[in-house]
C-alpha cells in the first residue's frame, strides 16, 4: 500500500478530485494548508501599507491506495493540477504499513 500526498493550488482541487474519481480512487482526505517553495510568497498592499505574504494558501490531498494504482494516481494528479506556472505543487509517495477500517476491523487493502 502507498500513501500519496499532493500539495496543489486550491483552484485545482475539483479537477484533481474528478481525475482521481475517474480512475477508481474512492477516498481522499483534503486539508487546507499554507506554505511556500520556490514561489517564496509575494508582497501585497493593504490600506496603504506594504506587507509580505510568506505563506501561500495550498491544498493537501492524501490518498491511500494499493500499489497497483500508484502510477495512475501520480499521472492523474500531475495532469489535473498542472498549470505550467510556478507553485503548481508537489507529489510525495510513502509506504503505508497498515490500514484499518474502524467500523468493520478490515485491514490492509480491504480497509482502503
């Protein structure tokens, strides 16, 4: 099993969700987060005062999948989240040791 974590631009969330749904991914956890990479934030003007916005709003998706879906999930997220501009995000893949469905007690891939 794998845990795929993607940090994307907020307005791309619906596109990514639809792309994952099309390949059969059923469960996704979404968290609103803030951060920066190469974008480094930007300067804004508010009521005449200039201030630096260090952390940019992003969305973090977490998807637990069986290993056979990994390439499809990476491709779906990468295509759907891509704008071609800086700040499109990142995809991280980690091994998932165990998953347990609390309601039924199912474990492993049956739980996801």
